[in-house]
């Protein structure tokens, strides 16, 4: 932002003396383009003229202006297009003719950030990121003999995203053809002579997944095809569809990478491998499963850099964050994180460990598997084949004089009982449990055969969490909620609530969402609640008392995030029921 302010001072849009008066009165923390517009130090029209001129001269990029409060890049692009007497196109609203794109070399399109969109009445509409680049226009026009080229303006990042995906698709087709040819030369798809194209295809699948922020890669054999699907923001999306013959060499190489038996296709297998992609180390947990038409291979992607996640950056609301922070700094007791598979429980636990690890304490974790490696902490990997389960590891850990213990997951009564005994004997224990809510964890522990008095004495706090999809900020728009929704949620909503929805664009792959956000609740076990648990109080009574003590539910957190425009009300209802 400082660069933009300096630029506006240079061109006389900002009067330096007025800016100094603003800083003296409001302080540097209030300095923003939006606030300078509000106090009329900046005149919007003059600012837009200067910014467009500097973009044309390439002294600034449009991407530098994204996210600066007070500068609307869409307005700038529309004004730029109007000045040039061309159309500004939101590519997500246009029908792209991919056959037309194939007529041009992708290298040329990528070089000039140009994208042919459609042909209409002998006119070809081509979107450019930089309509001032006359060399680009001349180079692209030569490919359309006898047709008039209509120039349009579009966002650079949108054009680049489409071209990058087309480049990936082109490579997948090429590698598939190469693999087929190598198989024909080798005799059959089970040949031991590996095709180098298989390695390139795997590299492409992995790197493409990392770029898109994928959590899981699914490679599946169907009756006629080999499918590759990515789980993005909790939803599966088909990415590549190849001929069935590609699956066998692809599966064999994946097994080899994961130290699995490549000849075994009748039994499920589990393995893992690590790979450096774009300078970062990623772990891939691999699972194979025999299916009707071959096998299903699923890879969970673990980003090792996430082990350094800060608890305050995990997305908790302020109320939950303060409660959870206080709980994990307790000298002893058990703190649980609950939620379904894939709700970010492990990430929260690692964030908690980052927060409380101290050179003065002995911290030991027992995990299956160890997902992220952390310095200063002793991490134990479960090995069922060697007879090292959670309960056996925990017994040994207690003889290691630990101060803090993290258990990856409590799966059975024996593990839970040892964990509670450890919490009662002066250790801080962090772990996860599969339940629908924080309060439901108490009933779950009772169902597992633990006595009420032990639970009440050991429990410090329980966090329940889910992940909701975040709205795409590029296509977010305000919407009117349906009357039935307003009626059902009347107790949770303020007067005249505002809700938002993503209409879908190329940036979010037309889903309306990008990324995920945590919604959470934290139940702090007070003296009163502890006494009620020991006396066998019902879930309803516990909930009633928790609300009296200021319990802020996951659903309420979700509603607040919907009102703030971070997610949609439909997403909150889908993930966290009333």
C-alpha cells in the first residue's frame, strides 16, 4: 500500500501536507486508501486515472492492487476497457470454445496472456490481460486468417489459470499416448519394463494437486476408464479421465513409491512416501483397496510446513480461542478435540503443541501415523505388527517421566482409561475423539465404559469443530435469504440479516467457494459441570448449564461467519446441524 500512496503523492493525487495532518490526528494504524477517500484527501476519479496510466506503463501490476481497501480492481478494469473502447469480460460468464483454443499453440497464448473465447459472425473474440501490448495482438491475429479479431479485456490471473489447466490436460494426453506405446512395445500392461512417461504422469498428478490445494488424490479403475479425482475443500472433483490401460502401470509405480507389494492386487495395503514438490516436502499416505474393476488408490497429502501452524491462525472464533488457550495451559488434566474425519482435529492438536511446547517440559506424542515432525518433541509411531498399539505405547510413555502427552486418537476403552489415569496423576493429556459435538464427548466416554467420577475429575475442556467452505471473494454477492431459513433461524439472527453467496467463477472453479474455515465450540468443565458429570446428569442438563456459563455453540459460530460473509448459511446448516 505504501508504494501506491507514494505513487499518488508523486502524481499530485495526495497532498503531502494533508496526509501529514491525517497521520497526526488518527495515527498510522488508520492509514488506508479507503480512509483517505472517506476524508476526501484522495479523489477517486483522479486516483483511478493515475493507476490505469501506471498499469499501462507497467510500473505497477494489477495484482499489486488486489486486496487494498478502497481500490476496486473490477472498476479499474472496466474503466480501462471503456477508455480503449473494448469490452471487459468476466470469463466465467462466457462460453469458451476450447476447440478454437486448440488451433493456437499454448506456448504463444501463455507468452502473451491471451485467450480466444468464441467465434461469432466471422469475428473472433480474444481476451487479453494487457490490451496495450500491440506485439501480442499482432502475433495472435495472424492465426485467424480471414476473420476479424475482437479484442476484450479480462483478468490476468483468470486467463493464466485456464491456460495452466489446458497445459496440464495436454501433458496428460501426451503421457497417456506414450505409456500406451511403451506397453505395446513391452508386450502387456503387466510388463516389468517401466515407461518413463508413468513417472512424468505421477509427477504431474502430484504437482497439480499441490497447486490446487488438494487434501486427497483418488486414482480409480472403472469399467472403461482410469479416473483421477481430487478432494478440494471437502468435495471430490474429477480432474483427469484416461484410458483403462493406463491404470495398471500407474498403480504399480504408486505401490513401488510407497514400498508396497506391486504383485498384490487382492488385499488392501497401506504405505507412505515423501516427495519434494516446488521446494516443499510433502508426505503422501497411500491406501489401496481391491475393487470390481481393479483397485482404488487414495493418497492423503500431508504438508509438513503445517506442523508450524499457530493456534491463533487456525480460524477459531475469539471466544473459543481464549477458552481453548486457557485449557491447554492447565498443569494437568485431559483436553479433547472432537469432530468427524477430515475436520482438522490433528491440525488443531499440532497448533496446541506448538503453543505449549517448552524446553523445560518433556512432551511425548503417540500417533498412527506420525503426520508431521516437530522439533523438541518425542514422537512415537504406532506399529501394530510389532505389538505396539496406543495402550502399549501409553504405558511405556508414562515410565518416561513426561509432562505433556498427545495421543493421536482415542479408539478404545483401554487407551481412554490410561489417558484419564495419566491426567489424574499430574500429566496434561491432549487427544481427539470422534463425536458430533463437545458435549456429546462426555456420553461417548461413558459408553466406552469409563466411570463418571473419573471423567469429571480428569476433564479440563472439550473442543468440537467442523470445517465449512469459505466463500470465493472474487464472485461473492449479497443475497436475500429464503423466508423459511429466516423463520427456522430466527433465534440466532439479528434484525435485517445480510447473507452472501458465491455465484461461481473461474477462480473458484465455478463452485462459489475457495478454501475452508473452522467453526468451533469449546466446553470448559467448570466445578458445577464437573459435579453434574459425577452425579450422572443428562446431556440436556449439561447443555443447559453450559449455556448459563456462556457456552457458544458451533452452530452459532457458523451463523456469525455466514453473517460476516465468510461462508454461506447453507454450508453452515449442511455441516453443523441445529
